[in-house]
């Protein structure tokens, strides 16, 4: 019986299978890279806002504490946004005719809240509690970055689950004294692991990695 396939067919088949596996691997790698890139995560991207609010100016120049605007951050799951009255507490005296503040003045007159674009917007299936993290010694800058250096607010971390788990698996690397939680310029000491382990015991910090911790 005559041979149907050329002797080189076996080699060609092996090469074809190898190329197919390589193509699948490259496709998966590209998908992961795209999903982790700034185009998807918006890391480093400052979205348009109704008012170009500068944290750098208000925090670094004016010395405002985070809690002046985010009043519920220590007691609630949400940090809260300042009401127009809070903004106008200062701006009824300062920059009263500034064009960029017209939406704030209009909000006060009409009673309609400003429609801010959320920068740190978790999916609806993720539960996050600000007050718990603050009580456990997690600094604002650990998640939000140095907002005191941001003329316009943007994300510095992806907020992906793997990023959260890095902290939940080893919280001692990130803990700080409670009186330093709102200190944007805080730098971890050389003995951070020793300090973190002591604070973890004092603040009763657990390594919570169960799905139900965040997905309820």
C-alpha cells in the first residue's frame, strides 16, 4: 500500500502543535497585560470633574485634614463626600468670584449636589469598609497614594483583588500607628516588620483571605 503522508508530516504536525500552544500562551499573556494596564485600570488617569479640585492645594498648602471633608471615614464603610455647605464655608469668603467655582455656587443655590466622578470605584460585588481599615492602622496613602501631591485626583493602585490580597496576607508590612493613619508624609521605619507584628497583635489584625470577607 502506498504511503499516504509524506515522512515530514510528523515533524510538521509537531511544529504546528507547538506554534498553536505558543499562540494560545501569547494570547493569554496579552489579555492579562491589557487587563492589568492603565487602559483598563485607569491608574494614573485623572477623570474630568465638575470642579478641578486640587487635593495638593487644600492639603499641602492649606493644611486641611482628610476628615475635614471625608467626615464619615472613621465611623462608616464609606468615606463620604463634603456637602456644598462645607465647600462654601471657605469659598463664601475666598475666591468668591472664581469662574471654576461657579458649579459650587450653583449647587448651593439650587440644592443639587455636584456630580463628582468617582476615582476609586469598586464593583458592586465587593464590600469595603473604610472605618475598619483605619482602626486597624492602614494609612490613607496606602490605598489612595500621596493625595497631598495630586493637583487632580487619580488612582495609584489598580484595586484588583490580587492587590488587596497582598496586604491581607501580610498586613504587618503595611500597618502604622493609628495616630499616623492620616499622615500623608509617613514613611515606614527600618523595623517595619517588627512594628507591624506588634501593631497587628495590639490592634487584633487578622489575615483575612476568605472570599466572604469582601464578597457578601
